[in-house]
């Protein structure tokens, strides 16, 4: 009556149960017993692929915008061309950011 309460058995299947899938740890232990070497560790890239692609497209697009606007509006004042180019670059970068990080992160 005052002794320790009985422990209920865990819902896990017994290790000798033939219908149970082995865990990853059990499989790795079995591979080590047979002399298999663990796979080499992957090095993490400094910059993700998505960020690299975003920066590449934003940089190339910005260069194209500046080149086209300076050629098309060569007769206008420099301040007007610079203001228009900066506005277009900001819109391009915002749109690219939305596509790369807003839309594509859902997939």
C-alpha cells in the first residue's frame, strides 16, 4: 500500500519486435559494427543560394537600369536621372525581395 507505485510500460515496441522499424541510431550502430565509416560532414555555405541569386539579379538589374536611363535621358539634368534611377532600383529590389523571400519561401 505504501510502496512505490508501479511504473506503466512505455508505449514503445520492444526492440525484438519484428514488425518495428529500427531507429536511425540502431541502424548507425549496426553499420559501425560492420566497419562502415560515417559520411563526411557537409560544409555550410557562407551565403545561401537564395541570397546569392537575389544579390546577383539585383546587381545586374540595377546596372541595366542605370545604363538605360542614362542613355535614354541623356538630355535631362543629372539630378533627375539619378533620382529616377534610384527610384527604379528601389522598386526592382523590393519586387525581387518579395519574390525571393515572400513567395518562394512558401515552397
